[in-house]
C-alpha cells in the first residue's frame, strides 16, 4: 500500500486539462448528468489531492440555495484516505456556506461508492429507477454495464444533513 502523505488544495485554472481527462477516463466525458441536469465537471469549484507534486484525486461540487451537491469524486490511490479527506474538505465548505445538506447521485452498479458514502454518514434518500436510460440520449458515452457487469439503470441519491456541529463528526478521517 502507498502510505505516503498527500495534500489537498483548491482547484485552479491550470488543473482544467487534467480534470477534463480524469472525468473522461471515469465518466466518459466532463459532462456529468444528475437528476436530468448537465454539469460541466471541469468548470466547477473543487479540490485536488496532491502527492509528490502529482494530482492523485479530485472532487467537484456546486452550491445552490442551501444545498451542496457533489458532482464527482475520484481517488487515484485507493484506501489511504484521499477520498475521505476530499469529502470532508467539501463538507467544511458546505458548513461554512450554511448548507443544510450535502447530496450526491451515484448509480446502482457503484457498490463500492455506496459503501464508501454510507460508512461516512451519508444515507440513501431516493432511488430513481431507470433514470439512466434517458441520460444515454444526452450522453451516449454512458455504458450499458458498470462495475461487476451490473446493468447501469438507476440513480441513487445519498445525503448527509448538516448542522452547526457537523464538522465535529469526522468519519474515518
Ligand atoms: C470511492 C472512492 C472515491 C474512495 O476513495 P479512497 O481514496 O479509496 O477513499 P479512502 O481511502 O478515504 O477510503 C477507502 C474506503 O473506500 C472503500 N473503497 C471503495 N473502493 C475502494 C477501492 N477500490 N480500494 C480501496 N478501498 C475502496 C473502502 O471500503 C474504504 O472504506 P473503509 O475505510 O471504510 O474501509 C474511490 O474508490 C474512487 O475513486 N472510486 C471511483 C470513482 C467513484 O466511484 N466515485 C464515487 C462516485 S461519485
């Protein structure tokens, strides 16, 4: 296991080519669709994890009204805390922006992500059956099958409610 430390910093303009490629590698392209809305993941605010001067993780989010939506979270070195740290960094932004909740969408095949978020305090609050079928018309890059060859069909919404004390609870950080 790679146990070297990493740092977190804000996304800057120069990160755009790297983020664009990362999102293409993971999600087909930088257009990410959630609840029928297209987000340009390479133009959103976010944070980058750096190890030895190289980008090794990225989170993109957006704030609207009193909510924060995580649009993408990717860690290139798994299991050393990068995903958790990026998640908690956005949580700090959401709390200081007086958000009432953080929410995100994942798909039914992404069982590692469902496990990751639920062990970090997030709950499944909605399932949108067959939502992905419509999205393929907007984004044909979405594959038919995902992790473990599970058909990618449904959107799953997870959320964590925030309070003034939210930052005191750190899951596995
Ligand atoms: C989900 C993800 C961001 C976690 O990042 P990470 O840097 O490995 O996260 P951490 O090191 O903080 O935590 C690892 C945890 O994630 C889980 N995990 C999920 N996939 C993993 C993998 N391939 N390798 C190791 N751990 C994994 C582990 O169970 C571990 O949980 P635990 O600490 O409770 O035992 C990462 O697996 C990833 O980039 N996945 C692909 C993109 C994705 O699906 N993103 C989420 C949807 S928006």
